[in-house]
C-alpha cells in the first residue's frame, strides 16, 4: 500500500512540474488521478516512570532501525548566552561514558550506522540508523551519549575554537548577515529567537562549567521522547530502552517561553561594497502552527514562493533571470510564526526584483488564483507530503514536529484532507491578511552605492523605518 501511494505521489508531483511545452511534444497528457490520502502507520507509545516518552513505528521492509532521541532543549534555552546550546551539543559528540569519540564511532559503525547530534531552535536530537539486529545495542550507545557525555577538559578548547571559526565564516557570508539582522528585527535582542550568532568574545568566554550547567538544567527524561522506526523486535526494544533510560533523572521542567514576531514596516540596508548580488530577506508575522489558518497559509506559500513552480520563482528566475534560487516558507516558533522570502538577486536588478516581488504579492492578494493553478498546488503539496513520509527519517521528523507543538494525534492523517479543503478564495485571503506590504520586515545586504538610491525610491519604502549602519 505504501509503495502504491509513493508511486502515485511521485507521478502527481512530477507531472505538476512538467511545462506545457514539454508535454505537448509527446502524447496527450494523461489525467492526473485524485491525490491519495496519507495514513500514519500503526504506532505504539508509552511513558516510563521518569516521564520519558517512547513511540514505536514499525515500518518498511529493509532490515534497519532508526532511533531518535529528541530533547526539548535548544537555542531557546540559551538565554542571553547565544550558542551555549551548540557548544553543549558539540561537546556531547566528543565521547561518552569514558569512551572517546573515535571509540563510539567505531562501535556504531560496526552496527551499520553513525551518531548524529543536532541542536535546533526549540529541541535537540541524538539519532542513528543501524541494522535491525543491533538496535538494542545502538540504544545503549545512544543512551551513553545523551546521559553520560564525557565533557572532557582536554577537548574543550579545540571544540570551542571550531565554533569560533564557524562564526567567523558565517559573519563573512551575506546570507548569515541578512538572517542575523532579519531575526533581530523580528524578535529583538531580548529573546534567543532574535540572536542567531554570538560574538567571538562571547563564545570564547564560555567555560566547560557553563556547558555542564546548561546540560544539567535542560537535559532530562521528563523533556525527552524516543522514536524508533523501521524493522525491530518490539519487546526487545522496549526492554532495551527501559534498561538504558529507566533510571535517568526526570530533570528540570521545560520553562522556555516564546515570543511573537514583530510587524514593520522596517527596512534595514547593510552595505557590502562591491557585492555582485544583493541578499534579501522579506518577512511578515503569521499565525501559529495550530491555528485554523495554517493549512491555507501552507497552500498560499507554495503558490507564491514555496515551490519550484511558484509565481515568484517563475517571475524572478525563469522570466527575468534576476536570481537563481528564490524561495519562501513559514517558520513556526513558540508564540506564533513568520513567513519569509529569501533570494540573492543581481545587484543592478535589486529594485526591479523588489518591484516584481511586491507585484506578485499584490496580485495574489487582489485576484483569486485560477482553479487549475490552485488545484496543481494543492495536489503537489499532497504528493510531497506522502513522499516526505516514505522513509523512517521522514516519519520520525513529522511525528517529532507534531509532538513538539502538541498537535492533535490525528494531525498527520488529516493533513492531506485539510490541504485539499483550502479554497481558491482562502489562498488570496491569506495573502491579504498576513502579507500586508505596509507591515513588512525587509533586510537587504548589498552594495548600497549601487542599489541604495533606487531602492529608497520604491513607494513601499516611503513610510518604512529605514535602518542603516549609522543607526546601529
């Protein structure tokens, strides 16, 4: 059944991407069938006495097991110590339970996998994908990484220096510069969401004691859920998890609070002399992921800039050649969400690219999209959703997202019907309601001697608060 859905989704998505001219060269385009629904495979969940939650997802035919330990701890817990979570995660990769990083890598490689530690805005993950016969052993190894990191003083200076180097590199990249400014405008300096990069001095000031304190305050069984997907012995895996995690302390409660992004109109112009391209970040605050408008927002985004066949992609990339890879998306945060459009445009075409972007937003706001275009986008989203859930990693990612935001248990099963139920009029309504150009937040990083005057003359900028280097 899953293979059938996968092929149907792939066919629908592929046909939706084919230009009419390509189809005309061959035989008549076959009709695209109705989108197939997605049904979450049977899962089983239970909770240990210490509060640690577990979800089993038997899935697929390959003899592999993916194990993912998700902890509700991340950059949102940094406070004013930006990237302390990242430094903690980097130290967790350096060895555990007295075994070196190399020893752990060798052990997990013998099971057919590797250990991955990832730090996000709101959560962190430690995961692996191994041959099924080693699933119980891999669970014990992951538990050592999560519960017993070495935090070896001999490794600390090197690990911290690597992060310093990463920050230095990112601060030289226009995309990182734009993102840092964009997030600061949206969320301010008073919340971790508004601070994407630490200063070098700040990062160098962190000590191993700071890392240990962050770990102690934010890692514990009560803030953790383990996902196991693939082929595995249910009884054996439950026993392995209970043995490896059952006596882990519950830990401190999750008290991190979110904040809603701010409205504009605010435009920040950042000079990068000689830059051949202008990097832009355009955004608007939107609803939270559990809001009734979220499905319609998803469809609107896909039509406007969130798909390869979106209007902004066709206009700015295919028709005008201003940029190679424009794209938009909605980011959900604790306290709401924001929609953003990102692009690197040819410097001399910065103002024209902005005019076309604003025009496409207004066109979608003012005109209900043609039914055929709307149907293609809805069907494409339905097909892509099924493709995204055709692997153990995809399934775990979707379930972790559902659980992080406390969404209903049937959220994944009802996703496709909710997307298909979005009306053509609702697509325009979302653009009108959530993308008012007189409330935009925009960051431009480029050669202001080349683009500044023409950009400032745009009518959309006339009532905006414009920030330049002299204002910082």
